[in-house]
C-alpha cells in the first residue's frame, strides 16, 4: 500500500513539474485585412499640439485600406496625462469591447498606462482578441496581456510620424507586415559584445523601467524558457543597473534563454562616471551562459522594427557575422 502511494505521489510531482514548465502557445489575434477598423487611443501621456501628427498616422493606416477611429477623449488634457484616468480608461475599454475594432493603436507612450490597467475589464477581449500596439510605456499592456495568453505588437505609435520620413521606412514597413500577417525576419550586424548562441523561445519584455515597475503585480511576466527583449531611454547607467538588478533578484535572468538588447537612447551622464559601457553593464548583470544580442533596432530611435510579443522567435547570434532574428 505504501509503495502504491509513493508511486502515485511521484507521478503527481512529475505531472506538476511538466505543467509548470510547459510553455502554452499564446493566442494570435486575427491579422488585419483591408476594410478593417483600428482605434487610435491615448492611454498615457498628453498629446499637446500633436493632432496633426496623429492625423498623419491616421492617413498612413487609411493608405493601407484600413478605417480609423479616434478615442473620444484622446486630445483631452489633464496635467501630465491625455485626460483623466477615467477618460483614458473609457477610451481603451470601448476599443476593447467594440467587435468592429480589430486593433488598438497607442497614440504615444510617456507614462500613465499602469494607472488604468486594473480598471479595465478584459472579459470580451479574451473571447475576441485584437492587436494592442505600441512600445515604451505600452510595455505595461504587453506584460499584462501576455499573462492573459494573447500576443501583442511592440511597434511604432502615432507620434512616430514626427520622425523624418526617410528614417522610419523600415519602422513603417515592418509594422505593416506584422499587422497584416506577413513574415518577420531581421538580420542584425554583429557586435563584439555579443554572446554567441542559437536558441528559440517565446519573446517577452519591453522597456526596462516598466518591466521593473510590474514586479510584484499580476502584470509581472515569467521569463523562464523565454527570450527577453529590453530597451531604455533617458536614464543614468546607475539607474539602469538598479532596475536590472531588481529584475535579476526577481529571477528574470535565472532560466531565460537569451537577451535581445534594443536601443539604449539618450543615456544621461552622471557627475560620477559609471566606469563602463552600457554593454558591459548588461553583461555584468546577466549570467555568463546566457546568449545576448546587442544593437537590435527597436526602441526609442526612429528605426523601430516591429516585434510580436509572445511569438516564438529563433535567434542566431554571432560576434563576426550577421545575426538572425526570425519569427515563426
């Protein structure tokens, strides 16, 4: 009798471990087709004097055969934010619940998405997923929706149309390809700082500050067996180190398969020199056996390539030849 109980207990441990380690494939929202409608909303920062820019974003989407609607309160002003929390929440909720809207495109980031996350009801969205698009502060949505089991799109926002047209050719082209279901594949110049390796895994991540701010909440992601993308803007190196140390202590680098490092833009210079490059800072934080790809063109630079968060991605990382980033 005791032997049978022990055997059953052992089997349950194996099943439990398998369930915890098995990566469930995320749901892919329907790709867009001509005639579909997208909503441009502002879940975070204010859009002061930026209506013409957002109108250009609308014209871009319309040139692809899409219909565009604006969030009712998008151009409202409430100090730092594009309207009150309630107004921004209402616009996002309306877009989540409206069955005729096939994608939700963030006008800009800045700060504010986290303030409305817990006010939103994702019940209808989970039954009928749609693409949620943006980067930077929109990392809060990428993380939260990842935990709902649905893919999202890390890509340009409405305010990206402020950049010089010749500098955002690939930004626009890859956004369109991702939105309409065409294959994404990138070849990235090699870097001597790279840690070589060939791995595949589900892509997660985003802006470092937002990733760190999600720790301890329902929006905190697991990186176990996954590939982590990171980018940042306007921080001191010591601040980036502090946030990465927080992620490290939370286990983000313990079982991660690889790291993709995007743009590290406008890094501030402290009065006391940090003493190393941003690449070395990252190399010092991430365990030595984890492959790292530096200089991937995504983040806060004009060249901001689209990434499908939650999608299986294959990496081939080298120090002396082009590196491959291929989405399944």
